[in-house]
């Protein structure tokens, strides 16, 4: 319990640099890139320390090589979701965007109950507690979504952005455009060989691990896998299109 509370405190505190970065006009795509580099560095350090060094880590990864693809695929999906969370934090604020994005627990509940049958055989009271708690969370999410920002709140956002702009000497027009989800007016940049090398290299890594992957022996309810997957894809492309139309991913 103590570890969970400490994790919650750390997880909540990490949103402070989110807000600071976005008030200065930083693009969420750039933020997530540096955030992921820091996260990978920390996890690599912990893995090396916990496995007794590089040789121990390589041994463990080699033993689990047939499931590494699924871990990478899960990380890929997580990064996509985190990117949407970053845009929510930038444009609607931490107090609204983060609680709304944490409704992913409802999505996890749907997969756990319907696809994996995790509560199968439990008493009706257990179902009531889990589903009732989830419905309560959903009502909270609806209340947060309906909470509109007031004019005074927008003024405080602008004042905070001005303080960050002055502190770091950023162009005022750049900050205003970034906060409004508009283009910053800079010259458009063409993709370089380095960009395409990164894309091809990352794709090749996924394909390589996909060839050696083994499909886990799991009892799944395929009747629910298909509609939940389709719903996920509709949300991904639908909200992605809306975000592009509104902000051009600025």
C-alpha cells in the first residue's frame, strides 16, 4: 500500500514539467520524445542493477525473446495513448486532461471482464463492487468533461505563459500560436535521410521480433476481441483526425 501511494505521488508530480513545457509553447511530439528517452534511460539503469549487469540482462532477454514482440507492441500502443494525453494536458489543462485520460481503467476493465474472463466464477457481490466502482469513475469523468474553463482561468493561463516566455526569452508570437494550436509561422522542414532511417530502423526491429514471436496460449473470448479492437481503432483514427484538424499536431 505504501509503495502504491508513493507511486501515485510520483506519478502525479511528473505532470508539473508537462504544464511548464506546454506553457512555453513546446510541441507534445517533442516533449514525448525527450520524455521517452529519459524513461528508457531510467528503466535501463534499474534493469541493469536488478539483473546483475549487462550479461545478466542479455541472458534474461534472450530467454524471453519469443514474447518480446508483444511487450514492444504494448509499448507502442501505450506511447500512442500517452501522446493523446499530452495534447489533452496542453489544451485543456492537467486538472481535466489527466483525470479524463485515466479512464483507461474502464477500458482495461472491459478487456479484463469480457475478453479474459478475469472475474468468471466470482460472487455477484464482487461483480457489483468492480462494476459499481467503474460506473462511479465514469460519472466523475463526465463531470470533469462538462467543467468548462472560465474567462478568469484563461487569463491565468495567459499570465503563466507570459512568465515562462519572459523567463526563457521565447518569441511572444510563437507562444501565442502554440497555445492556440496554430502554426508557429516558421519555415516548413522536409524529411531528411535521418528521419527515414529512424522510421525504417524502428519498423525493421518490430518486423524482426515479429518473426521470432510466439503467440501466447491464452483463453480469449474472440467474440469480444473484434468489437473492442474495432472500437479502439475508430477512437484512434477519429480523435486523431479531429486533433489534426484543430491543432495540426502543434
